[in-house]
C-alpha cells in the first residue's frame, strides 16, 4: 500500500525501510490519537496555521499540495518532532522533512470520500506487519508529554479479540461539511491473560532480590571483618565528557544553522532580489566527509530546499557555486578540495531538477576567510559553500 512512498522517502533522506515505516506509523498514530482529538483536531491544526488549502487537497481527488519540514514542525510542535527523533535516532530536522514528504500521500491514501475515519486503520494494519504489533514500542508510543501515541495503539482501539462491542458515535473530519457516523467498537473487558505477565515477572524478581540480599547479609556476618578492601581508583571521564559535549554542541549548532537557513529560504518569493537569494543560499550548511567531497546524507533535506529555492529564481539567472576551505593543510590540496566540493554541490542540485546550464563552479581554497583560522569556530565558518548570482 505504501511501498512506493516508503522507498521514495527513505531513499531521499537516507533512511532504512523499517525506520521510514516506523515514522509513517507514528504519524498515522498521531492522526488517529483520540487523546489529541483524532483526525478532526489533527487536520484543524494545519488549518490554524493557514494550511487549509493544503489539507483540502489531501482529502480531495486532485494533486496533493506539498508542505515543507518547517511547516510540519510548526504545526506538530517541537516536542512531537523531537520525541519522534528520539524514538528513531534521527535529528529533528530529518524527522520534520521526512514527515513532510510522507504525510500528503498518507492522508490521501487513508481518506475515503473526503473523510478520515477510524475504519481506515483496518485497511493498513496488515501492511505494517510486525511494526503494528501491540508489543512494538517503536510504533506503540511517541513518548511525548502532550500524549501522542503511535500507530499500534490506535490500531488496538480498532481491533482486539478480547473486547465486548459497544456503540460509539464519532465525528469525523472531512472536506466541508463534516459528517457523523456510528460504529460498533470493541471495549476491553478482561484485558487478556497477558496483563498478568508483567506483575508476575516483577514478583519473581522481587523474591529473587530479597533472597540474594538475605544470603549476602548472612555471608557478611560470617566473613572476617579485619581485612580491608583495596580502594578502587576513580575513573577520570573528563576527556570522554568533553568529547561528548563537543559533539552535542556541534550537532546543536548545525540544527540551529539549518533552522535559520530554512526560515530565510521560506521567506523568499519569485520577486525577491538577487541579494536576498544569495544571502539565503549562503546560509545553507552543507556537510561533507572530512577532507573529502562526499556530501553527507544529513544534508539531503536542506539541499532539497535549496534546489526548490533556485528553481523559483527569475529566468536567466546564473549561479556560481563557490567552494572554500580553512587554512589547515597544503594550499594546493585545499584549492583542489574546494573545487571538488563545489562540483559535488552542483551535481546534487542538478539531480534535484536544477538546470545544470545555469550552474558553474569554482574552488577558492582558503581564500576570503570569514572566520578566524586560529580558532575551531572560525575554521568551521571558513569551510563553506557560497554562491554568486547574476
């Protein structure tokens, strides 16, 4: 059902199939989470942010209007995005961008006659396979304070074998007007034998721990008390903590830079000046493997947005992609690396539909520094891709 979507989005953002399916499951669980108001509240949150036309296109029969990662983050909130990122081990920016690519098709597929109804879950449960299992924590819960739940929790509302039927009236979201339908939903009674499993295991662990403590106490009473236990030297974790802190700081700085770039790109229109386009594109942080021209997969999402921005520029525009390095290493090697990185960015933009005819490249090596090469922060600023637009 979603095979093509998962394959396309996963490849676009460098995600595995399972991780992409898990994100899709979490999004669907969020849509149908009754604790957050279900489909009605979910889609209304987009309308409240001025995206009513976009939602209408998802529920209609025409082409789906797109959204970007910044809009998704704005609608769902940073708590939800960060929670999904923690569950999947992904940066928040990747989660919001991938969610933006998944949601239009997901909602359109789940919608029936312009509505989103709980019964849609029955149509897709089998496709998720084990990822929809009630025991799979990655899909069961999004673990956010606002109460978002994953797809299998929503599915469990729709189908469980040990429940008694009760009649429930639910208002569903639709292209105006809204409709109300009545369904027979199962209600849990006994809860099944498995609900006793965890308490039983906890009891057994407690008994074992008590017996272990009791044995230890007796052994301690018998053992001679004159012997001294050699002191264990404390482990110095300062270096490890410093490296971890540096890594966290660098990741946070990158996320902040991407957020600022997205804001600048999103503010551009077809009538924006050349200077505005240059300023926004210069803010786009592109990550490369160390001392190589290979673009890291983490930069795929921001490159997508940069490409879309360039496509909206005035006809006849010409862009020189400029590569720069810091001052470390051999001058000739830096010049060569800066050219290769500029060429790599041109190829990446061309793959995303930007006409190669309007793009040229030039490596400037360590020339024109914008930061102090005597500091790590300054060097990071100097390792950059810039643009000259005419």
